[in-house]
């Protein structure tokens, strides 16, 4: 369930008409619902009640600090993959002992930042990273808590760009090399092995791949303990999918039951990394119809949002349900239309032959389930400045990231001295 609903023919976020926000901040913009964020976090956390579990929200899904803070106040920790995300988590007030640092290419500066912060654990993804972390820890007189990320070679059955658990993927240590790497970790100074980590992919709508991976992990934990390692933290990653198209998706309670069945007897702190499941349906992209264009064979709705604002459709052929902000009062059949953006790329298409009511220039449209991997993946292609993010709570709303201006982009650049002068380039 989300909190974007029609009232008196107008789409609201909680108790606020989206048209009111659009009038104030312009379009396009992202809008998030606090009530939906809290509801989804609570549903996931409550499913693990009675299990020794840390729900570490995956910041990469939506890294707005107001979103992180909202979830942190409910008790969430965070899972992060960069030094920038670490700074966001710290500024949002997340305790260091609720922070897990993953990522296949952590820099020396990022390892230092995590070590100095005193985070719960580093999920180490290669032997060279392990050795680098050892060097840094020794030099700084610290001990780094480490879980090795193991690649279980399980096919998650999802889009090839978001699968992470196959042996040809770049993530983690190959399954068959795990015991050897753990043995090396035990002998490295400045390293304390505290756990094991796994993550097989994103947007899983079937629990069976989780079952296969977790059973392999359970066996590996037993072997590592036989080898003398103190495996007390078990990071199971994230990946639980959500219904972009309204179809079925796994319930948190079913996922929690599977976790308990497969690894619940290991007496570990279970670290869980939901991201999309919490923020996906908590956000929409609001855009305005620029032109209704009649082509030779189809009708185009040209909107002011572009693929730089929402990358998922062009990157993954992803589906986002669309609705007008003003509910149609006509009984006419919906029109099959292509919803496209203004960018000079054929890929700048949000949906083809979507059934939508007749809309006119200036009308507002929402793209649902845009709270995850929307704003965080946005870019400035075509020198299009970043759009704002808005957070609503009840009848209140505020801009939690301002709209960028083209001047902000140009201010980042400088002209070489040999190009300066009064000469006309023409």
C-alpha cells in the first residue's frame, strides 16, 4: 500500500494535493511519502520480530538524507557502498554500529573513513581489498571488523544488469575459494573476521533463489566454524522485489519465514539490506505534458521529465505505472499513447502504447514506484539540471533537495587560460 491516492478527483500525497506542490516547485519533481516509508519499514522489521536481526536500509536505493533520517528514527541501520553514502548516513544520525560498508571497489580514503567511523563491519569483496584494509588498520592502530562477501553462484532469475550472485559476476569471493580466503584473513594483522556476507541480485519476485543461496551459506558457516572462525554476523543482502506492474510479489513475512527456516539456527546477528522494498512505492515522479503530438501511426505525450531524471526505463526496459494527477471525469476509452521525454535519444521513452485518458498541454502526470533508483540515478545529460525532491508528512510538505540551476552546472567548469580572450570562435 502507498499514500498516493485520488481525493475529489485530484491525486494527493497523504493530505497534500500534488498539484499544489507542482504549482510551488515546478515540474518535474520527485515526491516521497513519509507514511509509506514508515509503513514499509515497519512491515519488514516486524516480520523479523523475535529474530536477532538488524534491518540495514540500502542507501543506494534512495540516498536523500531526509529519507535516511525518517527510517533511522524507526530504528533502521544502513548498508552503503561509498564514502559519500557514509557521510550521508552520518549526517542523518545513523549510529556507526548500525552501518555496513559493501562495494567491490572501495578506495583507500573510503576504507579509512569507515575504519575511523567505527562501523559494524566491512563486507570485503576481494583478497587485494582485504590486504589493503589490513595495511590501513595497522597503520592507524585499529582493528577492522570484516565479513567476506561470498558469491554462491546462484541465478537470481532477474535482469542481467542486476544479478550479482553468479560466478561470472564481479562481486564477492568465488564460492570454492571462501575457506582459503578466510584462512588468510585470520592471519592478517588488523583484521577481525566477524561474519559472512552474500547478495545475489535485485528485484527478486521468487523466493526460491534466496532459499538456494541461504542453504549454501548455512553449510559454509558450519565449515568456517569448524575451521575455527567466529562467524557471528550473517549479512543476507537485499533484493526483495516489488510489483511495478501490479502483479504479485513476496511478502516480508514469507521472506522472514524463509530466513528463519534456512539460517535461523546459526545463532548469528542477521543483517538484512532492504532498499527498493521500502522506498520504491513511497515515491512518484511528477511531470507535465508539454505537447500532445500526433504521429503517423501513434500518439505521443511529450513530457518535461527526461530519461536523465528517471533512467530505469531506458536502462532496464523497466515499467512504471502512469496516471494523470487530475482524475479523468470522462467515460471515454483510454488512448494508447507513447509517453516520451524531450531528450535527443530514442531511448528517452517512459512507456509505449500505454492506456491513458485524453490529456492536454499543461496537465500533470505521475510515474509511480519511482522512490527507488530514481533520483539517485539521475544525471545532467543535455545540460539538464537536477530536479527537486519533496517529502510529505500528513498535511505538511517540504523540499528536501532543491532544484539545481544550469548556473550550478556551469559553475563547476572552468575555461583554460589559452582559450580566454576576446577572439570570436566563429
